[in-house]
């Protein structure tokens, strides 16, 4: 019988964050990946991968790994229900996990950092030795290799732009300036090589795509390198920010609801850690939130769309101060949870469940997963625009179904109506300007995602703008 990992189920309130459940894992919890449609959390342990049923907290599988330590880069193939996990350090490996049976399919001994699943071609792209490879996900075999387009440079950290169907891959070489190679996933051709303005020679890491504005935000995957913005339509660097960024493995969070980017960095005056708030429309710094410690590479950011908050952790190794968690309210860009400490170690990873509105803080107390819930935020019902008249107990409602999302609302006066739809990661894929509408009952609907395919099961968010006011509604497609 598989044992339950449930350690305790407290209800502890920390200034608008509730600790709902704590699960003790069999070993160190490094990082993980949550799959909403399966309601499973995969956690990378010290010697094993763990599959956790998030409805019962039962341990569904313990999948061995042949190495210890090292963080995993996850890619979920929703078509074939496979989870690909690439891990460094040596021996670098790519593990293929059956997402239904929670068993190991195979281990591929391929070197390189990072991977990217491209669902338009059903391929996984990954650095392979000194080249770059395309893996066919039906057979999990290498079907194409790409030599480095720059002499002496190796590949790292691929990222896929689903709107442009392009792959951005870091090119790095010892003592040489960093670059990005851009490939067309339709024919696997090299489209561009982007020179990254930086003094650091660490590899570049694309952190987030803003598909609505056709931009990508990048960081240098090491201490001291700057962050910047790429125009993904023309593949050029359009902005480099005038601050030294921190360790940027997870150092950028994109708030597509308010069109803001949050980047961990360093205050150039005090040398302390700082969170920079960037206006994505103009790529200007709106605000700097300073923290009372000097930088250390335990940087982690995650935007939580249903409460419009940023979860982050910082740590200083020398004195083990500030080993907790912060929460930022994106409406005011202010700290609402200040250094929440639940053990000797801070979280290493945040995973979010947008359907059940919970945050998984992986690595608290080194071996624990804390299940957190937002409290004290207004929610949808209190944020409805004044121009929408009540209908029953709601001012507007989302009609959920199998074929898409439909929003129904009633206007008491004429108003201009616009709406946008976001997926669980905050990626905008639907936008509609309905123009001026007369009083009465109206409906808006969406049936496809950004790639033009039918909406998959999961949580989505609809922002509806009526005049100068707006509301955000949650929709669940089952």
C-alpha cells in the first residue's frame, strides 16, 4: 500500500496567505511541475521523482533517478501524456515519465541544459552534446541535429514562442559575449542570431513571452548580468535595463493582466536585493521594491493570476537571514507578506493550481511541500465594473462548457466593451473590442487558444473592460 505523505493539515494565517496543508516528502524537495488536468504534482527529490495526487495527497509513484542534487527542467507533452525532465549536473540526462501510470519510460543520456516541447510539431528540442537536437515524441528518438551557428559556442536553455512558432536558444562560450539563436520550428531553419548586450558571459535565458505585445523578457543565467527585452517579431534587442540582475533561473514574472514584468535584481546604490516593476508597454521602470539583504542566488518569482500577486523568495547564505517568502500585491506593487519563515530553508519552487486556486511552495524546511491559499483579496465579485447591472447574485457571469468560454453581462447604460482571455500561465490568446454597446443583455465567447486549437480542459481568466472600469472572471473548461 502506498503511504500518504500528509504530515499535518493546519490552517495558519500569515497576513493574507493561508497554509492549508503540509506534505513531508521522502527526501529533499528540489523543484517540481504541476499538471492541472491530472491534478498531480511532480517533485524532483534527491534520488527520486515523486508523483503526488493533489486530491488525496497519496504518493502515486516513486520514479528513480541515477544522480543526486541538480534542478530539473520540465516539459509536459499533453498529447502523449509524457513528462520530460532534464537534469544537470553530470551525468546530464533526460528522463521520460508516463504521466498516467507514473512510471519511468526511459532515460536518455544526453547532455545539455533545458528543453522545450513544441506542440505544433510534437517534438522536444534539447541541447545534445555540442549540438542542438529535435526529438520525436512518438518514439523519443533523435530525428535532427543542429550544429552551432557560431564557432566555439554551445547551446543552452531553449524557449518556444508559440505565436511565432520560433525557438530561442542560448549560445554561450567561455570568455565570449552571449548570443541567442532563433529557429523557425516549421522548417527547422536558422532565422537570426541575436547579440545580447552584456558584460557577463553566462548563457542567456528567455524567461517569459508577452504574446500580446510580441516581446520576450530575458536574463543572464548567472550573477551580475543585465536583463532585457527582445522584439519577437523582428528578433532584435529593443531594451536593456540599467540594473544588475540577480541569478535568473526563475527571476522574471510576467503579469499579462496589467502588462507588467517583475524582475529580480540589485539596487545599484545600496547593493541590496531589489524587485523591479517594468511597464511592458513602454519597457520603463515603474518602481523598485528594495529588500534588506545583499543578493544571493536563491531567486524565485511566480505570478498568481487569480489574486494578482507575486510570490517570491530570497536568501542570504552567509548568515541565513531572510530565509522566508514574500508576497507582492500587483495592484499597488507593495509587500503584503514580509519574510514569512516556516523553517530553515525557503521554497525552491512555486507551482500554481489555477483551477483550485492554490500555490505549492516546494522545498520549505528542505523536505516539505506547503499548500498555500490566498486570503484577503477582493476577488471577482467585488471587482465588477459599475456599468454592469446585477443578474441574480452576480454582475456578470462566465458560462462554462466543453466547447469554450462564454461571458454574459447586462449593461444599464451605453458603454464601450473590450475583453481579453488568458490561460493559466497568464498568456493572452484572445482579444476582442466589441465597441460601443447599448443597454441590455450581451454575450462574448471564445472557442480556441492562441494556436487555433480547441480549448483544453483547465482554468482561464477573462478580463472585461467597460468604459474605464474592469473586472476579471475565472472560467473553467472541463
